[in-house]
């Protein structure tokens, strides 16, 4: 069998290489940067853990099996994390008034034959049609805006709910349910998962070539595990039409601030709180890290999330300006605040694909790459680490088998 080159050693590349080795294929991984993991990194500080990207992964049968195989244990969320809040005047678990809540079952019943989103229907359009304006503005839009960092007036309902009709070469599996439901994470943070994957690959004889380039017009079997923009650049010579479509994918900039406080400082117990746009916050939301998983302290830790489609320029502010913005939002949230013990700012310019109706149209027009190439990435109609893993599995079981 021909050896396979995996381009990129972020999460997409590592899990793709892992699944290929499980299937008995010879693999090598090529990475431009000096480390594996891409956006994912865990920083250990005297006050607690700082996650530069995802703080966990939505569990699935494949996630559980992979982590058991590579020897990475998984923590379930704490009991406090069952509480999730949306701010409407104050943090609320149900941010709707009685009439808005009653509108939901009536709207669902009235649209029983049309619950599936229409092609290129936005989240705001679908929500107002099915569950009403109140539930859309104070439940659906902040929840999905928090996950996707997008503009609800542009987010694609079909992509987000998984009903978009995509070309056959972009298909994927749906995650199967795990024994433990919900979000999970390694005890030492998400870096432990990256390190576990890398160690597993190296133990199996996989070469990971860091600070290296790979020939872009090679005829060798290759799986491209890069961002949409990087994949477009890679494919420019070998698959110009594919590259042109991927170059159209809008990428959003994000910024997170993890801050630590004394445990006695005012805090809310729960997974986190999201902020509808009319509530006066610049932040999209906040995660209460030490309420989600054990071992994230010893200090009280919060991660505030900024940026996305509606505020991408915030990444250009200085650290001092960002801290001022954070503390103003935190004072509004709690009614009072105190200076943090420490803050850690992470900027990700052009990091996340905008799951907009424009992306829906773009993906529907992406031609198949050359027969020796396949794509894995978070811009292909499914976002989230567990869904990237399913795309990697689909490619490994349905595309790679044709490579001999």
C-alpha cells in the first residue's frame, strides 16, 4: 500500500494520522510550525490552567474509544456545570418570559411540515419562523452565536442543524453516542490529548516533520488537514478550482481572556453565561472554568470570549485595552468587580470559519479534489473537535481505500 502524507499537525492532522495507523497504513505528518496541536494548547500557571482554544471536547463513542486507546483519561463535567446561563437583565437559566416560552411549542406545531431549514435560510430567519422572535433573540442566537462566533443574521441554519446538501466528497459520519454524555476533557487540560496523540503516533513509527514544507503538486496520496485559507494556498497549483472556492471562506477572528481571582471573589457557579447583543456587553460570553472540570484552579478561573463576526477588530486592541474591556463587562455582570490575580490574553486572527449562508453556497460548489487528495477540516460543514474526528474517519474508510 502507498504511504500517505498528512499535511498539518493540528487536531485534524493528528486524529487523521491516528485513524490511518489504526487501519494499518503507513503515514508521515508534515507541519510548518514547531509544535503540534494548532490552536489547542494548555498553559500551566501558578493560579491554574489556561486553555488557548477548546476547554473540552463533546464526547462521542469514537472520542471515548480513541482516548482509551492512546491512554488519555477523560473527566466529565462537574455537577455545577449543568447550569448554563444567558444574560437578560441578569443571568438566567431560562431567559424567556411566559409568552415567549409558550410561543415555542405553538410555533413548532404550526411548522411541523417545515421544521427542516430551507436552503440558505439563516438562523434568525428559521428561529423567528419556528420558535418566535423572543426565543430567537434570547436563546437561539446567543447560544449558537457563542458556539460559532457568527452573526445570527448570516449563520446558515442548514449547516448548523446538519441538513445542508453537500457534495459526496465532503460527506462525514455523525457522532455515535458515548457512555458518558456531554463535554469531557483530560485531567491536565487539552494539551494532554494532543500529547497523547503525538506520543501514540511516534510509538507507531510515524514521522512528524516540524518546520517543514511538502511538495504541493505531488501525485502521492495526501490528506490536507489545514484551515480553509491554508488549504487554498496549498491547492493553488494542483487544484485551482478547489483552491478558488476555499479562498472564499470567510474566517473569523477570536480573542479569549482567561483571568484568575481569589476564590472568595463574587462568582457564579455553572458552565458559563452567554450575552445577547442588546444587553450591553462586548464579550460574547464567559466560561466558569473551575466550575466545569476538576483541577482547573487553585484560583477561581473565568475565560471571557470576544470577537467573531460582529467584533473582529477587537484582536487589534492592546492587552491593557482588552483588560479594561473585560473588567467593564465583568462589573456589569456582577455589579462589582476586583482586580484579577492574573490575566492571559490569546488572539486568534482569522481562525474560525464563519458558518454563514455564504459558506453553505461555497461548499455546495466545491469540486472534488484530484483523486490523490482529500480534505479534513472544521470548514467542511461540521464544526467541533468530535465532528472533525468523524470527518477524518469518513475519509480514512471511504476515500483512502481507493488509494491502494
